[in-house]
């Protein structure tokens, strides 16, 4: 046994090493834990750091996460004000050991699976175990080896984050731990742990803002701290999108926006680009196409403003994405005709989304007017972004937004859709801030928009149309999908169409739907049926009422007992209500005291506010006086300048009140006059220059014509010389080519022989390789045949084994069923005997109670039948006795 306490930490470390050498790690861990948690050793020294290193090693080896957490908390108390770097080194060592153990377990699991004997893998024991447990060999190995270490590593991350959450000196370690936890969840696809990790970080930030009076609390107003928190949230957003946890990704976006709102400072442009790129993915997955388009628009504006590595091709591709995402937005409002409550909820939701996108909107104004498809279209037109997109996108935009082709719109759009579906364009700059672009994703939304535009344009031309003709006009989708799209558009007031399946035609224009005509009739019918049902039910209740017969005495006594118990229970309820009322009174008194304290605090705040308002007014008066004095000085200086300009000299009276506005108007009038005089001089000078220029040009016209004729003659001579030189060079080249041809024709026979030799060698090589291939195919065929025979034998043995097990199971079930039926039969007979005995006892009790009742009735009758003479004879005797006394 180890001692309860140690005088020096060195003794505990030495004792722990001795216990480890004799394989008593649990005792060594307890000894070190006693030293760390002891109040005697609360002063930091180098030995404590060595003890902590050994302590975390033992905790990792024995998977004691709770011990590790307690020890680190105590060590944080010791190191917080003295040596925080020591705590950082211990935590890093702890994380390193836990990660190495988890990686070693993963490698060991993979090695075991890879090193399994292929011939002995299907032994009877393994087959039986796989059928019973339903697990494969790798799953069992992971559950036995890997999962415990993964759990411990996850607990390690949680422990370290909990310890470092309110320590401003270890913010970098906190961010590094969160990053490693994110990578752990990403690498091993730990979705549940990732959600918990996000919630933990979110709670840490909320507590950080809630409790602002803590001593070592991180200050988010410092740029370095804010940068660390933002980088952590952006890494959280990246991992959430890679794991396709879109709800967590959206909550991460809200966390980032909350941080930006909290410190009122925008992050770096690179981070904001990642922010908007992830928003495009989130809004696309949630089918919120309007905000998806706005996210692309913000990303384009940010990249164009701050990115220096963008090429013109990248800008063109991004503008194409902005235009296509805008076209993908449905052209109608899905909240058309909704209730007021739904509209208010939608307004709050739109305001929240607009804040995430960086738009500052007035809460009182309808956000649908500010952020809408029409507003985004006007932005695209004003920025001329459609002209910068690709050719296919420009043509699509022109056809769908500005063209009018009711009969062949789909045929014109179809080839453009095919080009988009096969487009493989990507950004040339590989940056994390740019999303993966797939223009084919927009094709279904563009097809729906094309169908809506076709129906809308056809409705302007036709009143009705045959259904087969309309089907031929829309080749994108089946008519069932088109009908669903039409119903949705009619529901929200975008189209006015009625589909007549009986006559196989479609009617356009304002049509009264069948549901609108019969809606009131159905409501009236439902109300009248409900009223009729109530009348029938009341009549049935009246006919079934009958007089209640007299109950027996035993039943009356039972009711009396029940009533007594009910009264007692009511008394208890009344007492309990009194206690609750007293508690309520006490709570009201406490609330009243709280309210008074709050009112007093409010009055004090109001008084402080009033004093601050008075101080502000005094300051405003002082500033106003200073401004007036400054204006007076400026007016005097301006008057002196005016007098100097006019050449006047005079002294300005100090007591004279000068009007700065009037002086400014006078000075302005003088300046206007001077400017007009200067303009008149310039006009005279320009007219003179015009006359001189006209005269100069009239003189130079004949000289220019002469120069032009001379240039024509020189050009003709130069062209003739060039033509002659070209002819001579061409002739020389032709003669050289003829000589070269005669020289090369001598080697034609040798070339033919060489080609024949090469072809013969290749034919022999081909024949040899073909024979080898046929031999390999024959060997593989024989091998596969033998393998099939083996598999069939194994399958036959397995089927025999399963049939035998099934037969044994059926025999056992029949046996258990027969025993169960026998037991049920015996229980039924015993129950019948008990029921007959109970019925007999009940009849005897009823007969006895009736006999007692008849006896009491007989005695009462005898008492009432006594002669009246007996009662008077007793009266005189009583009176005589009284007189004697």
C-alpha cells in the first residue's frame, strides 16, 4: 500500500515509478492523484510538471478520462497565475498521447483484417458467430479495439475544451484543440460527435458573453482573439459542409454572423468569400433559390473587388453562375394569399436571412420588396453582368426574360440546356473560397422556368389549346409533372389555367374553379349535418332515461364509506391548497420586493440618464457658442479680404455684429461678376482662334492633295519590285525541290524491303501472344469451374445445417406449445372452481343479510303493536313518585 500523503512531490513521483515497474499502474495513478489534488502542494514547481506528464500517461494507458479531467483542473489552478506555458505543454502531451493511441488501435485493426487467413476465414465457428451476431470480422474488431480508444479521444477533446474555455492566455491552444476535434469528426465520419462539438463551442461562446466579469475571460474586441474565434467557426462551417450536415452548417453561419455583429467588425475578404461560398451551397440544398442567387451575387462582388488572382475566364464563369442562379428563382411569390400570421413569420425569416447576407433592412418594411427576383434582375441589368456571361447563358437570359416565342420557346432552349448539362467549366484558381461549379445543377430549375414562360406566353395568344399539342410543345418533362407545376403556379396566382381532362384541352384566362363554386355549399352541408347529429343524440338520451331502482343496504353502506373517504381526501386537498396559497403569497411578496428593487434601479438609471442629458445640453451650448465665435471671426476675415480686393482700407469695429451669410452672398456676387467677365474674354479669344485655324486649313488643302498623289506613285513602284522578287525566289525553291525528289527516289526499293521485314516480325509476335492468351483463358476457365464446385458443396452443407436447425427448433416449439396449453388448461379449471366457490359464498352472505333485515323489521313491528294501555299506566306512577319526594 502507498502512503496516504507525501511530504514532497518528488517522493510521490519516485513511488509511482516503483509501482509502475511492478505493474501496479492503478496504485501509481492513485498516488499521483493524491499529490495533485492535495492542498499542500498548491505552489508551482518543476516537479509538479513532471508528475503531470506521468499522470496523463497513466490516465491514457488505463483510459481514465475522469481522473485526467480532475487532475488537469487542479493543475490549472496551480499554474494560472504563475506559469501557464506549463499547463499548455501538459495538455499538448495529453492530446498527443490520446491521438497516438487511437491511431495505433486503428492501424492494429486494419492489420488484423488484412492478415486473416483466406483459406481459414470461413470456419464453422466464424460462420456461426457471423450468423448469430450479424457482424462482419472488421466490425467486431473495430468494436473491440478501435471504438474504446475513439471514445477516450473524444472525451479528451471535450475535457481540454472545457478546461481552456475561459482562459485568455491559452486561446491558441483552445483553437488548435477545436481544429483537431473537427478533423477527428471529419476523418472518421463522426456525425453525432460533430453536432455535440458544435453545441459545446456554442455554449462556451454564450457563457463568455453572459459572464463578462470573469478574471481571465478572453476579450473578443482584441483582433487576435477575434481572428482565432472566427477561424474556428469557419473551420466548423467547412467540416459541416463536407459531412453534408446542412442544418449544422446553417447554424455555423449564424454563429459567424453573431460574432461579426458582436464586435461590429468585418473579417478578412478571404474569410468572407468562404462565408458566401458556403452560403451558396446551404441555400441550394434547402431549395431557397432566391437567397442562393443573392449569395452568388455577394460572392461575385467580393471576389471582383478584392481578389487579384482572378482571370477574365473566372469572372465570366462567376457572372454566368450569378445569372443562372437568378433565373432559377421561381417567378412568383409562394406566400401569395397566405394568412397574416404566416406572412409575419415569413417576414421575420426573410429579415434574418437578409442579415446573414449582409443587407441592412428596415424591420417595418416588407423585405419581399427589397430582396426579390425583380430587384436582383434590376441589379444584373444595372451592372451589365448578363453581357459578361457565356454565350449560352446570354441566349438563355434573352429567351426566358425578354423574348416572346410561345410556340417554339422549348425547342430554342433545348440545345442551350444540353450545352449547360455537358459543361465542365471550372475556376482556374484553386482557392478554398470558391465553390464547386456545376452548371448542370441549374438545368431542372431552368426547365421549370421555361415551362412557365411557355404557358404564360401561350395564354396571351390562345384562349384554349388541345392537350396533345401542348405535350408536343413541352418535351422536357412528362405531362404529370407539368400539371403539378401548373397547379402550383395557379395556387400562388402566377397563371390562370384550367385543365379539362374530359375534353383533352387546356383553357387559359380567368376561369372559376370548381372548388371555388362548391366551397360554401360544402361548409353549409357540414354545419347542418352536425346540427342534425346533435338533435338525434339528445332524443336518444331522453328515450333511454328510466327511473333508478332502489339499491340494497350493502351498496348504500359502501357508498357512505366512499363518501367519507372522499370528504377526507377533500380535506387534505383543501389543506394542500392553503399551503399552496401561502407559498403563492410568499412568492408574490418576493416578486414585489424584486419589483421594488428593479423600480429603484430604474429610477437611479433614469436619474443618471437625466444628469447625462443635462451635461450633454451644456456641452452642446458650449459648442454652439464656440461655433458662433468662430463664424464671427471668419466673417471679419472675409470682410477684410473683400476690402482688400476692392482696394478699400478701413478699420472694422469690434462691437459691430457681422452677418456671415450676407458677406458670403456679397463675395459670391463679386466672384460671379469676375467669372462672367473672364468668360466673355475667353469667347472673344476662341472666336479669333477659330478664324485663324480655318484660314490655315484652307491653305494646306492643295498641299495635302499633292502629297497624296506622290505617295500613290511610290507605293505602286514598291509593289512591283516586291512581286518580281517573289517570282524569282519561288522559281529557285521549285528547282531545289525537283533535285531533292530525284535524289530520294533512289531509296524507294530499300524502304519497301525494310517495311516487309518489320511487318513479318510483328505478325509472328502477334500469333505467339494470341496463343499465350488462349492458354491463359483455358487455365482461368478450369480454375473458375473448380471454384464453382467448391462453392456449391459449401452451399449444400450450409443448407443441410440450416434445415437441421430449423427442424430442431420446430420440435422444441411444439413441445413448449403443448406444455403451455396443458398449463393453461389447468389454470382455467382452477379459476372455474374458485369462481363457483366465490359465487356460493356471496349467495350465503346475501341470504344472511336478508334474514337479519327481516328480523329487524319484525322487532320494529312488535314494538309498534303494543296496546296503548301499557303506556298510560306508567305515567301516574311516575307522578306519584315525584310528589312524595
